[in-house]
């Protein structure tokens, strides 16, 4: 309950996660049938990078700001960049940027998803933090395509599945503050897949040391569906570590050719952030 994403908004892991999110939603839009976007840890929707919290860490400087400063972004990345600019300008009180920040507002997953929804699509958001839920509700006040819950993430997940549309994308993006977070997540996923087996699930995972891959093994042992792993690391992974060395998006029931669509975008981002000298992009199926 102490975690506030505002300290980390727009960092490299945020950008990588959102690039994957955009492509997953675009994949669902290949069919005219409506879908439901479900976010178990929604946060506040959008983040002010000139806030005290964001300025304390300034993680966005080595994330979204480096991306915006680069001039050769691949065409496939343009939709994501358009969304970032659209959300920023929509909420900008003044065209003047504060504190040397070239971007004032960075969109969280809910705002990115909302920008992409068609009139017949829907999204369900969940947030438990008492301060964040108030801001989230205000962000989407009066929006008939958005439903908001304030519940335990994993209880919420299984309470609302399957969605009435029978098609959907579920983003699970915990803070991983709890010691038993991965165990809770795996238990909830097992139940969720029983209720909504054809849903597309995207689970964000931090990479801090070599133990992160244990989650893959545990998930594969209990999940018979296809799993795609999308990893981006900025340095060699230590045996024990505390800092964020990279991140992974674990996609259950990945859309057709999503790996080929993501590879050039993530390769480009990785080079922007590391000069192509440290870490790697690794995309593989299990």
C-alpha cells in the first residue's frame, strides 16, 4: 500500500511495458468484435513529471525523455509516441515545460488503453491505494466506457472474469512489495485461466537478479496455454541485486506475430538506452 508509481513514471521499464501494451491492444482491434481491457493495478491514470515525487527520482530522464530526444524512431513506434504526446498536450495547463522537463504528463496504462478504445470497447480498472483511487476516479469521471473498482487486485480479477465481451486483455502490473506477491499472482492466474481461458494476459515482471526466471518455470508448470516472454535488460543480471536491471512482459495467449512486431521496437529502445553495449532484448516462447 506504500508504493506510488509517480516516483517511477516514464522510466525505461514503463516505456517498454507501454509499447507492448499498445501492440497488444492493436492486435485485438484486428477484429471488429468488442473487447474489454482489464487493469488490476491501475494507478492514477496519468502522471505529472514536474511533481515533487517525480522530481525526487527523475527516472523519466533515462526513459521517455531519451526516447523523445532520439530522431530515428522506427515507424512501428509512432502510435505509442502519438499517444504520449496526445495525453500530455490534453492535460497541459501551459505550453511552457517546468523544471527542464520536455514532457509534463506521462500516461499510465489506463490512459494509454483509453486512447485506443473504440466506441464499442470497454475497460475495467482496479486500484486499492486510498489516495490513488480518488485521482483515478476523477480522471475518468463520467466516462461511460470505464468502470472503476477499489478491491484487492487478485480478488477483483476473478470476480469480474470472464468479461461479457468474451474477448479481453488483462494487464497485471503489481508493485512486488509483498514477500508472497508471486505466489498470490500465480494462484490468481490459475483461477483466472479457468474462468477465461482465451483471454490475453500480460504480466509485468521486474528483473533485479537471476532469480526472476523462477517465475517463468512456476508459471509454465501450471499453465498449458502458449506463453511469450518479452525481456529487456540494460546490464548484466547479477546473482543478487536490488536495483532494476530490466523488465519482462509475460504474455499468455499472445496474438499472432506479436513477437515479430515488438522485436524492432524494443531493439531500438534498447539501443537508445544503452548504446547497444549492455544488456539485451530477448523474446521467446515457452
